[in-house]
C-alpha cells in the first residue's frame, strides 16, 4: 500500500506543478498588477506559469504599454512583466483579442506569443491549476 500511496502523491504533485493565469484587465485596472504579482509568486513557489491574456489584457504587453500602469505599493507593471519573463513565465495573447485591436506580433514586447486557447487547454488537460483576473 505504501508504494501505491507514494505513486499517488507523486502524481498529484506533478499535476499541480503548472499554473495558468487568465488575465482580462488592462492598463486601467489594478488587477493587472495583482495578476502578475501572483503569477510571479507562482514561479517563486516552483510552478511553471503561463499567462493567457484576453480582452484588454493584451494591451499590457504592447510595446510601451506597460509603462502606464503602476499600482502602489506593488512594483511597476513593467518590472513585474520583465521579472515574469526573465524567470521563465510564458506570455500568450489571444488571437481574436489581438486582431480586434488591429495589433500584430510587432506591436508586442519580446516574449509574447499570439496563440489560441488550445495551448491553454493543453496545459489544463495536463493538470495545470488556473486563476482568473
């Protein structure tokens, strides 16, 4: 029985090693900074973290867009995003949300991938936890 329980615990810990953070708030809302603060905390905790940006959240990763948001006492949004990417976080931008704003890949900071929700669903099927902001 101990082997079966150990295998089950190991499988559970592997399932919870990823986190997908779905972000919908843009530069006009403090939840954008909160979402990246929590995403960075996930990385600190040892999780592989993916941020799926939808709706107004795609504005967060436009070139120069991050310079407009700073919610005290949190770090400036640019610093939070730079830290997220530097530490291995993955940034995905929703294609219809990008298209509806007339953006292209060139409008985004380095490290952003325009990818459909299937990438997120793949992580969820693999057992990733989710948070939404």
